[in-house]
């Protein structure tokens, strides 16, 4: 480094270090101690300053900078990594007798040696191992098959309860193991948002956590509020810290001490671990959590019992797959039998009818259960549910109770099968069941109230027209008052109609009326939606099978709504990713005079019905680019958009037609090989900037 640049760089280095330390500290206090030391505004300003400095001086950025928490790095494929220490599983049992056996066997094997147990929660999430060297997080790997897992480091860095840099004293080289969980509240909010965006909700927090860790876009992972619950510290037997004779060394001799030490290093260790001296204390712990588990903010599926003294683990040894010094007790799903009072039927936004069991209220796993889904007509037939039956309802590690069968001991001999409704409970139309389908649906798309409100909800959702001041309750009320019947009516709403409109809240309890300011917000959000690009308008129309991506592809292919409406099924099916079924559905949609009229009204209201030609130069006219790697000035999406703005085309794979491969850092080796083989010029980000005249 020459003299001038070192003079330049020193203050930046100093400030980067200072900001990193400060932000780490604020994060720690916020996530570990629930303490806000600065306002969100100040915090964001510091983070922005650090992000800018790191962009300006990429060489000075710390590998575990807190800016990594917001994500942004994209992982194409998750690298397989062999675990340095295999991730063993635990012997597990549903039987308390086997826990009694485990305890007496352990006691016998250890003879006169004094020892104790620890009892702790068995988190129901995704197991991962975090490697720390010199106090820095260097790698995060999923359990996989125990021997080999996936490298998910970029996503793990976005989890706020995973420390990126450790505090105080720590072993120089160790692995922190634990479970990534998705707390119930955050999971529910996340699932609701998914539904509002027209995406499939996740079945349970564990699946959502597992899916999140495998997201390619770490910024997306950062938005989900995952937590890491540490349950184990793995240290090499010859770790020098074990024999250092200091306080850390003494903590490291027991499992409980290791977790306490981990907590001092900055890990969030759940406080529910307890040292137990005998089977009575173990039983007491299990019994307590069998009921108290329902009050926890996250899911657990059992209790783990470990011998506390690390030095005894070797003498107890391993079985084929699991250590002999630990065992898991799994909670049984709680089950009750309760009378079925009646069946009601819910109609969703696509017209699908879902039967719901109304049950004699019953206490189950910490809540009163009154209703449970009966899934569809097939489910009722297969379970052979009859009038007046009592149903077996179960609650596993999750929140939603499930009907798992009929309590045949309580069946009346004369009980008749439940008669499924033949007509829509909302609009009276005759229900239809397509050949081979498990359930019925209401075909009256255009007149059936829940379908209308559902379509309105989809239309205003974030990824569609993003009219966020119109929530479900407000839409429901606008519909009930006869002010809005279809999506085009939204554009005729006036201030007078909105002000004073009474809306029930989510629980249907409290009424609030829309104030002047609220009305103005709604109207300006509706007005702003006139600028939403064509591809999102197309998605917002809510055509079956046309999701966000499909809408984008259709919009780009046909360029405007008239060409799209005039297309034949064959032409529609030519679009990438549009299959024949979707093509037929899109075709039918636009054949309907109602839908054509709707499009005309929306067009008259000023919505975007053609792809905007936003090209700003023709520097790249006729040139096809393939983009690979990470860039400093642009995100990958930004650089692709920039190519198009300058008249170029972006393609996903290198072929004879590719003019340039635009390579950032960490370009994929496969692409490099292919480009070299085909003799396609590889250009850098700087070359690209020169091409578009922005050197
Ligand atoms: S100890 C050698 N403690 O349960 C020690 N495991 O088969 C091995 N789990 O998938 C693990 N909570 O991820 C331990 N408090 C806890 C746990 C826990 C959940 C998971 C673990 C593994 C399975 C054990």
C-alpha cells in the first residue's frame, strides 16, 4: 500500500471498526437483553453509514460485519460440507419407563463417581452447527445426514441470535450446535403475509425454518424472524482452553457450564435448562413441561436429558448412532375425543369449499378447541364421519389441532354419514366437483361474496397493486355497503364515501370509522397504483395459475393487454414457463365478456396495460449478455435491469448467441469454462460501465 492511500484509508478503517463495534453492541442489547439503546432511526443511520463505507472500501469490510445481517448475498447452490465432528442423533423414547431405565443404567455404569444430569427442552426446528475460530463465525452447516450437511453460512449470518463475533473469553476453535426455530407469532405473521401475497403458506414453523435456511437470497432469509437456540458446545478433546486452569476452563468441564459460558460469549441460550440429581427431579421436569410447553413462544417436541459432567461422556461411550450419556423423551401428541356438533362450510377466494367441524369445546394443549378443519369431501368420506360422532382431535408439537379419526366407542348404531352440502353456503350456487378432485368448489366466481372479497384482497396485496391502506376488514365493509363490487370499482371511490365508514376490527369486536386522513391515504394509494407496471397489474387480475413470475413472462412476451387478449391457446403456450393448462385458463379468462369489460374499465381508470419502454440509451442494442457473480455497484437484478435499460438483452445461459459474459466476483467456474470454450468475451463490471458511458 503506498503512502497516500494509507493516509486516505486510515480514518475510514477507524470509523468502520468503531461503527462495527457500536452496531454489534446495540444488536446484542436488543436481541439478547431486549434493550433498545438507540432509536430505530439512529440505528439505521449508523448501519447505512457502515454500508456506504464498506462499499467505498470493500477491502476494509470485516467478514462478519453487522451489515451482513440484512443479507443480500445470493447462494446458487449450497456446498456440501463434511462435518468435522459428526452430528449424532439421540436415542429417543415416548415412554417414561425407558427414561427410568436410562437413569438407572447410567448410575450403575458410573458407580461411585459423583455426577448430575441436565434436563433441557428439545427444540422442534432445524439442527445446525456453527464453527467459530478466533471468536469469528466462519461456517454454518445444516445437520444433513449427520456426516455431511449444507453450507448455509450466508443465511445463518442474517439470524440475529447467531453471534457473528464473540464477546469476552471463548475457546479459539469450537462448534456451537443448536436448533433454528421460527417463533409461533412471527411464523403466523409470515404465513398470513404469504397468503395475502397469493403464496402457499407453510404447514408448520419447522418446515418454514428449514425452507428459509435454503433460500438463495439471504435478504429474504433476513426478513423471516428466525432464532437460534444453542444446545451444545463441541470442543476438540485437546482444546488448550480445557486445561488452562482459569474460569473458562472450569466452565468447560460441564455441559451446563458450557452453555453458561456460551451465553457470556453472546449466544442466546434458553433459560429453561435445569440440573437434576435423580430420576425424581427428571420426572418432575418432564411433567412440568408436558403442560407448560404450550406457553412457550416456539415449538418443542420433548425433553433432552444429558449427563452434565463432560469428563464422563467418554467412559459412557456411544452406541451405533447416539451417545450413551444422553437421551430424548418425546411428548406424545395430546389427544381428546369430543362430540361433533355440526359441520360448516367455508368458501375461499378461488371458490374452494372447506368443511369445518364445530366441536363441543374441549381443553387441549393449553387452548380450548372448538373448531377443526375436515379438509375436503374426500377426508370426510375416508374417515367415514357420521352425524353425532365424537371425533379424535390431536395436537402435536404445533398449534393447529388436527382431526385424526372417529371415536368408534361412542358411535350410535343408527348414525348416518355426514351429508355434504350440495349448494354454496354463501351464494346458493350448485357446487361442482371436477373428476378426480378431492373437494368441491363454487363455480359462481363473479357473484359469490367471499370470492369477490378474496379477489379484492389479492388485487390490493403487496406484490400486486400494493394498496396497503385497504386491509381485509375495510374491503369487506366496502363490499357490504355496496360501494365496491369488483376491482374496477375501487377507482371510482370518493372521499365522501370513505369518510365515516365504520369498519369492524379483526376480531369483529370494535368498530372504528375511517377518518379524513385515513380516507386520503386510501385514495392516494389507489391513485399511486395507476403507476404499477403492467406485469403486476396482470398478476393482480388474479387469473388462476398466473403467479408473479407467469405474469411477468406473459407481459414481457406480449408487451400489451390487447396482444395478450387476442392470443390463441397455442400462442400463449409459446411463452416460457406457461404450460398448456395455464394457457387454456388465460385464454378462457379473456374470452369472458365480464373480464373484457373489467379490463376496459381499468384501462379507462388509467392503469398500465403495456410494458413501459423505459429504454434510456441504445448503447447495448442487439447485444446479449449473460451475468454471473457478485458486483460492487449493482445487485444482480439491478445490473440485469441496467442492461435492458440500455437496449441489451439478458440470457440465463451461455451459447453461441451470447455476445458478452459480464463477470463479477466469484463467477461460477462452469460458466467460465463454457465462455472460454465458446470464445465468448468475458467483461468486468468496469468494462460494462465504460460500455454504457458511465466510467
Ligand atoms: S443434544 C450429542 N439437545 O434433537 C448431542 N439435541 O436426535 C446431540 N435437539 O436433531 C444433540 N433440542 O438437533 C440436543 N436441547 C437439545 C436439543 C436437541 C433439539 C435435536 C437435535 C437432533 C435431535 C436429536
